[in-house]
């Protein structure tokens, strides 16, 4: 099943973004379309937004969705920065029913990581690599020789007796009005913890802060090489589409 064009949607704590993706070239065919995440971000409210994005593109084909939480066989087990109403919902079925399209949902950090490893900063890399998406929270995804370990929710490890993302995310930087230097030192504490747990060879920094790497990379001191993500905020959308392509292929083959 040759799927070259797939609608990718990235659900975040502050916005829901979508675009049509060329899955062979790894780029967006259309401009991104973004709608602010409803507050409170219940499953019913956000599902309506996903449907609006599908309608905006007049899309009738397969869809890939990146979701900020643990996803097992399409079912949400956690819902970081959203609402507890999501937990244990079959999101594949929920979104497919709402949009009339075949939808596959994956963890949002996993989606971004897939895109970066295939088309971005991790392309061709052999070894252990971790992508950390920094935004409302901290998304993490681990690859070993290009193989994905799904649902690595390491933004929730304890740092100073609280969730690390409450201390070292970009949302924390903004909420506490931290300078880039002060935040960089905080983020470095988080990276030190991750390095001691996983010993990666490469750390890729994604999410919104990847566009500001000149402001904080100099404040990091790590064993692993640290690089900014290449695909920036498009990684989640591209990766969601890639995941849908792969999962559609599996369903056809089975």
C-alpha cells in the first residue's frame, strides 16, 4: 500500500496543529493549520478540534495523530497536560468515528522522534539516541540503532521532588520568567539525570525551544553530543503521518 500523502495532526497542551505530509520526502505539502487547544481540554472538546482540522483540509484519506500521553494499541493510558477524561479511551476508534477517516494515534514524542530519525538530526545515526521535545511538558523518545522504544514518559521522573517537566520545561521557563541561562542550567540538571539513567550517545532537542538553541546550548554540559532538532515544530506532524503509513501497511499485510 503506497501512501505518499497523509494528514498528520499533533495534539499539544496549547495548540492542535495539522498539515498534509509527503511521507516519502518528509515535508509538509500544505501550510500548518493550528487551533488553540480548548480549555478545559476534554476528549469531547479536542475531538471537535481534530474534526475541524480534517474539514479544513477537506481530507478523506488516512490520518496520523500524535497525542501527549502513553498510547497502547490506540488506547490512551495517560493524558499529560490535557484532561483525565481521555484515559482509557480508544482514540483510534474515537477519531475515526468522528472524522470518517482511518486514524492511527501514537505518542507525540514517539512521532517527533520517528520524523527526526528518518529525515532530521538523527538520520543515519547508529547508536543510542534520545529526543527530548521541550514545550508545555517534556516528551522523550529513545532509539537504539534506529529502533524505537515506545512510550518513554521520562518527563515525569522526579527532579527536586516533583515532575521534571514542572521544573525544566519551556512552560516552567515562561511561568517563572527565567532567563535562558537560568533555564539552561535547570534543563542541564534534567539532562544529567537522563544521562545517568540511559547513557545515550546523542541527545536531540526538539519542540519550540529548538529554534532558540543559540540561547541555551552553551549552558549545557553533557557526556553525549547535543544537537537541535532539524524539523522543529513540524516533527510531530510529520512523524504522526509516518506512523499512520507504517500502521496502515501492517493492517493491510495482516
